[in-house]
């Protein structure tokens, strides 16, 4: 087998095996793409790191609109406009969540929330699309 053909075969096997399987919905896929920005803090699999793990994201933000607002405002603007706690359990804001409302479109913010809620919070895609205003 030629070296180039072998390299292509290896790439297909490695990257194909590593690719995340899941919904093929366009909004979900766009959310996955944009989530790459979030992965530096929340981890590639939502396991956490500098930012919290996302497995409980739906318990933290039962309402997708609040989730989107949090991602849009970030912790500093949230404190300035909403208050010093966030989420359903009114957690005190201790860390730094960057604001993404200036760098992402309204749809991209909704798509990130959709992706996080479905991928890490194990929500039903169709229900979350409607809840996030993407239906």
C-alpha cells in the first residue's frame, strides 16, 4: 500500500472512530461547532475544568432562556444586571464566565445552550429546540 493511501486510511479510521455520534440536526451541529469556544473551560466532554461540569446544566438552568442569558451576559454583566447569584439554586457567582453576547449571534447563543442541554444534560432534542426558541 502506498504511504499516502495508508495515511488516508489511518486518518479515516482514527477520526471516524473519534467523531461524536449524536443528532444530525443543524442547530445541534452548529451548537457543537460553537461549543469549541466553551470547551477550554468546560472540557471537551463537558466534564469541567476551569469552569464547572455541565452534566447538571438543566438543573442549574431549568429555563433555556435563562441559560442563554447567562452565556450572553457572562458573570460580570449578570452581576450588574441580574444579581450576585445565578441558576435555580441561586448559586453565588464566584468564578468568571466570559460574556459571549457581543461575539455570537442570538441564534448561536441558543444553539450553544441547545447543544449543552442535549449533549451534557441529556435533554430531548425536540423539546429543547422548542424551549430554546429554535423550532
